[in-house]
């Protein structure tokens, strides 16, 4: 018998993006981690876009540039935000929805409240809005020389599970964070909820050489959540955290209370 091989056309299309920019080591690590799982196409910002949240570009033209950043893998740099990258990839490059969108690997944490500000996670959520299963990956190491080897192994395992899943919600979006430890120290994977934690912020006031004031945002991260089922707890205890997230911001419990108590 002749063994049938899977045609390239039947391979799942995996869109890869990020918010640290197409030249960041994290996106290269993510691309390498999923090679062989499908047809990989990269569309990422041409410069760092951290903290952009779900911003889109509406007042300026967007530009796409094909780049030879990842060898044989089709890749483009985009002048816009991470969300712009997803929108343009679907409409102008793929001309269809990919089977999976993965974002990262971000240099730095995207646990707890960070998901609100994160360009990494906003790209993933944009895909989920369009019914494209998506995953955002982040490593708790801001260094440009961060070691992504353990993250790559777990990222591949999680991507494989999503690609094989048949009963997923059509808006599936996962926020995955990796502790900054060696693979030997990682205890496993925890499915978590988002911790109630945030930054206590202040603006450091400084003066430029001309004596004019400017401000630099600083702050201290505080965890107010003592639960052992949160992403912050999991990461502190050397687990990979996986938080299912959604773009529906409706507070359903409060909605019920208002319907009962508010009379007009």
C-alpha cells in the first residue's frame, strides 16, 4: 500500500503575531515552537507596540512589508498595532480566517490586570472576536536575552491541544503565562482564573534639558487576591498558567441585580 501524505492545502493555517515587534526574540521562539504543526504565516508590528491594548489605526495609512525574517516562513512587518496585524492578515494576506492565531511570546508578564493593557492579548482577542481560536503567550522575563526554551515546549503542547480540539467555543481565547524558570523547575500546567491584582501607579516628575516638566509612569505591582486558583499564584509557584478569557465585558450578576432593583 502507498502511504498517503497530508497535502499542504489540508494543513491548518497558523497566524503568528506579537506586540514586541517582528524582530523580538520572543516571536522567533514562538514560530520555532510550532513549525510542523501547520502552515505558519507571520504578521507582526515593525516596531514595539507594548501597552497598546486593543488600539487600531484609523488616522494614518497602514503599510505591509514582506520580510525574510524566518527563513522559508512567509512573514510581513506591519506599520500598525497588533490588532491591525490580525485584521490585515485575514483581509489582505490570507484572504481567509486562519485555523489558529497565536500571539507572543511576550517579553514580560500578562497575568491579572495586564490582559487589559496588553497588545499581545488584544491581538489574540481580536482573532477570537472573528471566531478564530487564539492563544496569547507571555514569559515573566523582560530581558531581550530571556531563555524561551521551556516556554517553547509548553507552547507547542498547548497549540497541539487547541488544534486537535473539536468541541471548543468558537470564540476560544487563552491567556498563557510561563514562569521565568528552567524547564526542570516547572511543575506543570494550571487552568486558572485571572487574579485581582493591579499596579499602584504614580508619575515620576522630571525636567528635560530645557527645564520643562515631563512625566514617567512608574508603579508597584500588588496582588490583592489570596486564592490558589489564580494565574498569579500559579506563576509564583512555578506552574504555567492558562486563563480562558473573553471579550464580552458584561457584568452578568450586576445586570440581574439592576434588573431587579432599578425601577423606572
